C-alpha cells in the first residue's frame, strides 16, 4: 500500500514534491505577489518557498488535510526573511536559467504592470497595520484560508486570528474615514480665506508682450 | 460561537471590499515548467543533506571554516591535478584540450582552447552541496594555473560590497550530457570568489552561520569593492 501523501513528503519523495508544486505553486505565487507587490520577485519567492519546504519537510505533521496552510506559512516567512533565505539557497538559485529566455506577451506584460500598480496602492493602506495583522489579513482575506488554517499557517491560536482581523478592520475603517474627512475639508472652505489670494497672471515684461 | 463566526466573516468580507486585490494569475508562459525543473534538480541536490539544522551547520562550519582559513591565509595546497593554488595568477598554462580530471567526484572541468580562451564546464549545482570550499579552491587553482585571472576576496561578515562588480557572464547550456553549463573566459575576464567569514548567531544560541561563498565569472576585470 502506498504511504499517504504527507508521509511521502516527510520522506523527501521528489515526485510528491513535484505534485505539491503543481497543486499549490500558483497559490503560493499569488500570495507572494500580494506580499511583495512584484510578480518577478514573487516568482523567485516561490522557488525559495519550495526549497525551504524541502528543508523543513520533517516538520510536516504526519496526519492532516491540505498542505497549503503550511506552504503559505512558509511563504509568509520567506517573504519577511527574504534576504536571509535567499542567502541560504543562493547557490541553487544562481543556477536558475535566466527568465529572459522565454517570451513575454505585450498584453500579459501590461496586465501585470497594472496589477503591480493596484497592489502598490493597497499595500500603502496596509502599511498602516502591524506586520502580524497584515499577515493574518493576507492569508485569511486574500488567500482564502479559514481561521483554523490561518492559525495553522502562522502557528498562532484561532482566537488570535479573529482578534487580529477585527483590529485590522477597525483600523482600516478609521483610516478610510479620516481620509474622507480630509478630502472633504477644502470643499467646506468656500469663502475666501486670509492669505489665500495669489496673482492670477504673471507680471508683464514691459515690452507689451502678453503674459505667456 | 456561530454568531461570533458570522461576525468574523463580516470582517473578512469588509476587508476584501476595502482592500480589493488583482485577480490571481498563473506563472508567465513557460516559466512554470522552468521553475518546476529547477526545483526538481535542486531537491535532488539537497536530497543527500540532513534536514536538522544544527548538525549540518556544525559540519559545514568545520569543513568550510578550514578551507576558508586556507584561502584567507594564501596557503599553498597541493591539488590532485598537480597544479597549485595561491596568489600567483598562473605562470604555467595547461596545454592541450584535455579536460582535467579530479580525485574528488568531477563537478567541473577546465579546458584550454586553441583560440586562447578557457572553457570551464560545470555540473548542475552539484558542486555547491558537500565540500563547496574544496571545489571553489580547486577551481580557482586550475583557472590560475591555466594563466587566467581568479580573484578570491575575503570579507568580514559586517562588510558588503555593492553588487556592481562588473558584467556577470551568463552560463551557456552544454547539452552534451557530461556537463550542464559552461563559461568561456578570455584572458581579460575574471573568476571572482567572495568568501564571507562565519557570522555569529545574534540570538546568542552559540551557533554560527557557516562560511558563505559566492562565485561569479565577470566579463573583463572586476570592479573594486564599493563598500556599503
């Protein structure tokens, strides 16, 4: 009888790791993108995540469901400790064939650039949160893990996941409200304010020329 | 508890609305396969390594530390092929086009070409697993013995150089089954090895990170280190 998938992963079976990559590579790739804001960095992070996965394979629980929470937990750490992890696997990563050998299609490139602009704006808002809150949010809200899986990925109690999400929501709503108030402020000042008057045209140069 | 979960689901929904992210994408065309192949090769390379960090680190520290100390001190080490390592950039060039053979399992070969260039053949990642230091050292010696430039730089752990040390040469795939990659050096080019001394673990666990090696083939002479 074939041993269960987790047992094969723990034993370092290469084909099982290949299956793991085929099944979850895309989810890890997108999670890394949302955390880094850069598709090409995310690609490298995926490789690092699966190299780390191999290194840490004996830590996989023998019994359980999908390994996605475990992978996303590793991905979260890899992104945070990217330099250190990259140093650990640098020799292997340097043997990676240059990505430029493959074609990039124009529409695809434009779409990816738009993604990066969009995620940059989101990340700006996210910067207002603490790292633990951001991590819970990325796993639970974006990667779609439930509370228990998020807790498993980060090695924290489920209650902590709940409280961090609530805190993140409150904080972001407060910030959104504050931004809204700031946006409305200039519109409220309809009458002229002291010192707000400036010359509308440039002074004439004295040669009868217009201001332009 | 049910009502509480519903409330939490409200948090998720609201956060999804506030922080809408782009739709998921797959890897760019062809790169999924490329990454998968790279990972398969890497896992095979890592397969012989232990997964418990401390045992491996101690072993690496001992092996690499000794070799690094030898390189740092400029110690002359007799090599199986009969050439010597050291600071001399190589007076005697190896003649002929035979690939050199090593007593250790062959992870690289150095071949002088009739047009005056030097080809270095490498096995896929294999040389970067066990005994890295020995391979770095031996390859440096071979390149120097062939009359080409190999530079070994030793750095304090706190010192780093900015990355632009010159144009890094890209490996060519050989596709011959014996070797995976090759670099072709001219006399103007440089083989650069950077050796970083072991770093003490900041958490005070008593462990240290092993000596770190990095090698690159630089087109032309290597630019001076720009410390940062």
